[in-house]
C-alpha cells in the first residue's frame, strides 16, 4: 500500500491573548498549514518539482522545515547536543535536494516529531530567555517570530507547488 500524507485539522491562531499564546498559536497555524498542503499526496507527488526551473518540492519543504525546527529550537535555543537532521557532508541544501519519494513518510514523520520536540524544548522557557548565535544575543521571542516568517514564506511556496501539482488551491 502506498503511503499518503494524512489529513490535517489546522489550528487557528488566536485573535487575542498574551504574547506567548499569540506567537505559539500562529506558529502552530503555519506548521499545520504546511502539513495541510501535503495532505492526500503520496511520496512521488510530494517529491515532484512542479514549478520549473525551480527544483523546489513539497517534500523538500517538509525536510527543510524539520532541519530548521531542530536548529532553532533544540540546537540553538535549548543548546541540546542533537546532531543535524541531515548529513552536512551531503551539502547545505541536502534537505531540498537529497529526496527519495520512498522515504516521504519518514521525512513527514520527522517534521511532525521535530515540531513536538521543539515545543517540549521551550515549554518552560520565557520569551525573554536568550542564547548566543553567531556572537549575537537572541531571544526565544526572536526564534518564534523567525519561525513564523519562515513557515509563512514556505507555505506560500507550497501553495504554488500544490496548485501546479493537482490544481488544489486555498486553505
């Protein structure tokens, strides 16, 4: 049986509330939005580059966001000694380029797990908690804002990729 990305019920971001609730809510909304763009597609479809000459794919976006989730939340903010998601020897763009439709379920599951582990890594932290990145002091607030922007940009890419793939638009 061929694996297909599952249906997703998207979390809606809050329209009012405290800073943490708002930032975490909108991050959850965009995380779910990317997964929603993949729903119902199999590995071959997720790996298909549909907007030539770009080699960007939905599977590449899924893999990229798993790398970014781990990097910002667990490696950078929490300082956990977890290895990179992808082998650095394969190049900095291996997340986009080293695709295997047969591993799509594994890649999708990895992203969902990285989201969960990211939330766990910051559960007890405050938005003003800081870490050093490239010699600059950064806050958890910055990480949330950066991740919302990163997802929003890539969900826009995913909209175009999905529309070219099978005509699905919206949501």
